[in-house]
């Protein structure tokens, strides 16, 4: 636009400069007419251009305002989103804390429940044990009520033993031990059971019953005989060393008894030196 104005000015200058010389020339008049027309057209073009520039400026201002509004809206939206995210983060943290607290409470409840379950199982076991003991006590009481008197039962068993009725004697001696396990005659019953096993060749079972006499009734009337016979049973089992040791104990503990005499005799036959007599 600026270059057009310069060109027009130069043209006018040239025309004006030559006008005095050619004022009468028809061509000059026509040229002047064309210049005027060109000036009018330039003026119209300038007006049109100014109008269009005004419209564009107006549009640009409107677009700028719209862009500013959109930017402000975006900033507001971003701020709102940031705030929402911050609030949500806080809510998430709060919910996470609550969930963790619930989990801790649940773990504690599980521990308590496990303890209660164990206590309940222990109570059930104790109750069952008490029920079993009660039932056993009732059965024992009923059996005791039905059992013969101790003297009668023992004498019947001893009579059958002396009569070589070993099966019946075994049953009766076992019944005596079952019903009257803490009496002195219970030791005798174990001894005779051991003797029955010894005569039957069941030396291991005999040793077991002899031990019952020695362990539970060490001061009973059958203690010396039980230790002597235990030594014999061990020798029969091939345990000469253990058997000889039992016989030496008989000599030491019961030196003046018939059992001590039998023990010394057996030791001499085995080539074992009898233990010295203990001084009374």
C-alpha cells in the first residue's frame, strides 16, 4: 500500500512539472483525467481497506477476548480439577487409613477367635475326659459292687493255683488286682501270675510281673521270692549277667532266707562268686 502511494506521487510530480510546457496538449489533459480517476480509485481502495481493517481488528479483538475467556475457563477448570484431585487424594488417604484400621481390627479379632476356639476345644476335651473318667468310675463302682470280697477272691485264686487250674487262677488273680490294686495281697497276686507264666515258659512276661512285685511292693512277703525267680527267668532268657546280678541282690538283701540259699547255689553252678553277706 505504501509503494502505491509513492508511485502515484511521482506520477503527479512528473505531470505537474511538465504541465506548463504542454498545457494545451490534449494528451496531457487526458493524462490528468486518468490521474484523477486513479486518485479516486486509490481513495476508494483506501476506504475499502480501512473498512476491512476495522472489521478484522474488531474480529481480532473479539477472538482475543474469546481466547482470554477460554484461557480463563481452562485455568479455572484446571484449578477445579487440581482441587478435586487433591480432595480425592485426601479422601483416598482417609479411606486407606480406615481400611488399614479395619484390617488391624480384623486381625485382632482373628487372634481372639483363635484363642476362644482353643479354649473351647480344651473345655470340650476336659469335659470329655471328665465324662470318660466318670464313666470309668461308675463302671469300677459297679464292678466293685459286684466283685466278691477280697479275701474270698484271693483264696479262690490261690486254691485254683495250687490245684494247677492255671487259667481260672490267672483270671481270678487279675480280677483281684483290678478290684483291689492297693492291698498287700495284690503283690502276691502279681507273684503268682509271674509263676504261672514262668511254668508256661513265658519268661519275659514272668519278668514283667516279678518287676511289679519288686517295684510296687518292695516290703511285701513275696519280694525276696520275686527277685530270686526274676534272676532265674533272666537266665532262662539267656541274660546270664543280669540274672546273676539279681541273684547277688537276693544274697545281699535277704541273706538268712531260703531264697538266699537258692541264689548262692545257682551262682556257684554258674561259676559266679556269691556276694558277701551283709552284716545285720
